């Protein structure tokens, strides 16, 4: 298989000769072998594992995104990615950086929703006066 990991601003990794890929979805771990049917999967923040004959098993921490398999090509599009050899450090990075940022984004969205509803309420009372 040919694997390409895309970030919003660059290509993080591009590998050919990939024998297997394992990623995390909302439903649990998701594995791909070369002859699997084409598919699409929504990825959770977690560890993506791919294996090549040259590199062996490679671990990449990825933020939420999408995986698309078409024929021998697998495209993974994520917001952030970090590579590393130590699986423990990558798992910790996912927990600290990716999930904490998602929590922060949820708080920001909540505040923006409150501001928008307050603005609309005031605008409606202004219009009635």
C-alpha cells in the first residue's frame, strides 16, 4: 500500500510498500491490509501504526481526522501529527496536547455560542422597541 499522511499545511509522511496500517476510530481500532476493500473512516486522536519492510513498525500520534483507502492508496488527513519511536511518550503526547486542546476548543465554542445567543436576544428586544 502507499500511505500519505496529510496535515493542513504540508505532507507529514509519504511511504510506499506499507504492509499494514492500524488506527483508532470512534468504534475502536481499525486495521488495513493491502487487499482490503476501499473504505473511509473517521479517526480519533490516538496512535496510528504502519509497517514497512524497510522501517519496521512506525508509530505516529495523530489528532482527529479522516482515513480514505482507494485501491493501493491510503490517505490520512489530520490536524496534527507527531512521530516518535517511544510509544509511551507518544501516547502521553496525545493525552496532553491533542485531547487537552480539544477540550479548550469546546470551551471556546461554548463561550461563542453564549455570546451569539446574547447578541441575538438583545437585537430582538432592540427591534421590538
